[in-house]
């Protein structure tokens, strides 16, 4: 990610997930984004969808850090606004397919 990119990117995550993952990112990581939205204990509901929608004006890409709820909120918002999104999975269940025994 480059701050001088012509693409306007929003970073979306859960406050707790971001706090737990900060060691994996550079100190100035969040500065690379045009907007940052850290949701507090998010649920996949209209309230959080509205919070996200309010931040998407002039945004070209949604970049999310999280799993389940964050992924669902960003995927839905992406589809509603026709904005591409990418997610950095924070749970192994999103990274590795489960195997039947």
C-alpha cells in the first residue's frame, strides 16, 4: 500500500482485532489509508452497515482486517456500493479449509 496511490482506500476492522494484530503491521500502517474505521464489538446489523456506508463516499477499495462479522459487513457493503474489497483474515477458519476426519 502506498499513501500516494490514486486509489482511495478505507481500512475497516474491529477494535479488539486491530489491537491484537498490531504487532504484525508497521507502526505507520494506518497512515497509508484515506480513512480508518475501527468498529467496537461489531455485529452484522443495520447499525454497523450504516456506519460503514457513511464512510464510503469517494472510496475505491475496502480493505478489512478480521473474519466472520467484519468480512460479512464489508462484503455486503462492497456489493451494495459496487466497491471492491479485500480482507486480511484474522482467524484460521478463513485461511485453512476444514478437513473431515
